[in-house]
DNA sequence: CATAGATGAATTGTATGCAAGACTAGAAAT
DNA sequence: ATTTCTAGTCTTGCATACAATTCATCTATG
C-alpha cells in the first residue's frame, strides 16, 4: 500500500503532551533547583493542589521519576527525594566517571567537526564564566560542556544515560564545584580533556575525564569500600539529629 | 531498576507489595520471555482483563516500564514493546560493553574471596550447561555469571545499572547466543575474563569483557555510524524531551 | 516512668466514570 | 482508482470515590 508512506508524513503533527509528562518535568526541575531537598516528602495531595490537578497525574509523574531513580518511591509510604548514603554517593560518582570516560574514549575515536565545534563553544563559555567569576554561570556552562562530550561519543543511547546520571548528581556536583573553589582547576582539566579528544588519544581522554569527575575521589572511594564491610544503601533518614 | 527486593522487607518489617509493582514485574517478565514481541501493542484494557485488575495499576506499571526504557509509551497512542533501530541496538550493545568492562576493571581491582567464589560457581554452571549442550540453560547461567561480575565491582549502583541494561538486551542476547552457536567460544571468553580479574589486570579484564559483549561488533558499529551521517530519531528515540 | 496496645487521622492504592484525542471505515469528489 | 473528508468507534488521560494501610496520639499497664 502506498498509503502507508503518506500516513507516515502525518507524524510531523504535534501531539499534545500529557499533563503527567509536564508534571514530571516540573517536579524534576524543582528537585534539581533544590526546592525539594533530599529527604523531603513529595506529598501527592499537596503537589496536586500546587499544580491544580488531581492526584492521578501526580502519581504517574512520581512513579516515573521513581523508576528513573530520581526519587525514592516506597510502597504505601510515599515518595521522598532520595537521600543517598555517602557510600552510595561515591558509587554514583564512580559510575558517572566510568560512563563519562567511556564517552570520552568514543569521542576521541569518532570526533566530527560539528561535535568539535560544539565542545569548543561550550569550553569558551566556561572560560568566560571563570573570567567573570560567575560560579552559577559556570555551573550551567559546565553542564553544557559535558553534554557536548556525551554527544560527541556519537552514541545517543550512551549519551542519554550519561546525561540522566549527570542530572541526578547535579545537586551534589554543585556543592563539589563550590566547596572546593575549583573553577579554574576544572577549566584547565576541561582543556586537557579537549586536547586528548582532539589528539584522538582514547586512553588519555578516558583517563582525564575519569579523574575530572572523581577529583581524586577514587582512592578515597576504595578506602571507604575497604573499611565498610557491609554497605547500607537505605534511604532511611539521616534527617533528625545524630542518633544519640 | 534496582527493584530486586524493593518492597519486600525494610527494617525487618514486611510490607505488602502494591499490585502495580507486581504487575510491572509480570509484564517485564512477559516481555523478556518473548511473549510480547517488539512492536506489539500493550493494550491497557486487555492487560487489565488478563491480570484481573483495573486499568489504573496497569497504567502505573506501564509508565514505570516506559521510564526505565523497557517499553515505549507514546502519549495518547499507547505503549508498545520497543523496536530499536539497528543503529540504536548497536548503541545499546556498545553501552553494555562499556559498562560491563567498567565492572570488570573495578572487579579486578577489588576482588574479594566471596565475589571470586560467586563468579567461580557461576562459571562452573556455565561449563556444565555447555557440556550438556543445553542452550537455554547456558542462557540462564550466562546471566548469572555476568551478574556475578557486576556485583564483583563492589559498586552496587553500577551493578544495578549494568543488570538493568542486561535485562533490556536479553531478547537480543539470546538471539546472539543461538544464532552464532558460540556457546563454547563464550565459555572460553568467560575463562579468560575470570583469569584477568583474578590476576588483578584491570586493563585486560576490561578489554576482554568489552570484546566479549560486542563480539567483534565494535568495528561494525563504527562502520554503521560512519555510513549513516545522520541518525534517524525513530519512535523509539530518546526521551530527552525538548532538550536542545 | 517507660513501654505496649489500641484507636483515630492521614495518606496511599485501586476502581470506576467521563471527556478528549486518535484510529478505522466508509462516502464523496477529482 | 486514488485521495480527501467525515462520522463513528476505540483507546487513552484525568477526576473522583472508596478501600486499605500506615502513622500518630492516647490510654492502660507493668
């Protein structure tokens, strides 16, 4: 049937996005922005009231965010913003380092002029932010720079995974950037990463990206793992004061 | 995701799992078992009737599976079992190779006697399956072997990610195993991987795992990427929304 | 005084109903 | 005969109602 080809063309049509999808984005953004802090309860009723919808689409959004690991949905006990234990956080960063370095390795192998230009532009933006000492701006530009590298792997699936994890870690990454005042150091590392990718040196690019993400945290991670025989990855609150 | 024993028991107390969670597992199992083939429609009404529940928990299960990337949920157009394009499939396998090799690298660095024993046991089971020529059994044991390696990374987050992707690719992996009749070859590669991990040779372990997963597919992947200048964004495309 | 048990309030899980968008088939027109 | 328009059916999306379970508070008891 020739009609099928014709029908395909109707796919340019823009379908209305469901409310649940919009809500998912909104809630995710609110979490990333820090409006909901780790440990905070995501109450279905209040979220429904806040967004002017019923509980149903809220529930659907929360469950999806839970499936992505963005929040923690406990059966019959409601959803909370995940509170990863220190060990869990190291594990997440270590995973981020591995995935990022994989992207860098592939990018070094497959670099195209377009991807190169995108990374260059993002790098320039980072430079500008550092020059102006704008930490918030650097945070945003840094995100774009890393996304450009993920894309440069020319593996959109891997890039999606990388970016998803990047978003999940954004709150802690921001702390990391601020706490150590390592804007300039970060920028220099970026330059080294770019250099390695452009040289087509897969190993070097992977290593530099790995170290860039972990920031000397690797050995510390190993140490923690060595000490802690058993690991708890519970989201159980460390909210109230120290257990006495 | 890390759904194993999610709602089973937390802090001694056993909570009743929600229907939606059970349904999620059931539907996922059905997809993995090949009962629903890629492209098949997952109709809410018929699934509800099949499991004897209303549409609500079915919907919630489908949305969660969609968020995990296991199926493809299109707004207002229902859910289907994902039909990755060949390019997409290569990307998924390549990502699996990268994540698996990362697990192997960490396993080589941190191997404990317990993890070693677990891998050994799984390897023995694989040997037995090959000796008896039981392809189905090997498929199951192979899965356990790889899971043992993921766990041996001593990074439970990374291991969860790896296992989730492994499950997602199970249908195609089974084809891969059968089509090439490479049971024996696979077993020998397993032995080589174990050897490298035990020797603490991170690079070798990573490389062997990488090659084991990709099975000479790497160059082919590069070739496909090289030929296809632009990649189709199929219906099974990324869920990155309007991110530019 | 502390702890265990029970009762009421609050919150989540599921079912049902209705509205709106998407698919199908048929008729009209070129 | 092919395409376009249209009407009807089917499916999904959301709201509401109710059931089930968890949490908090209070009381009784050692």
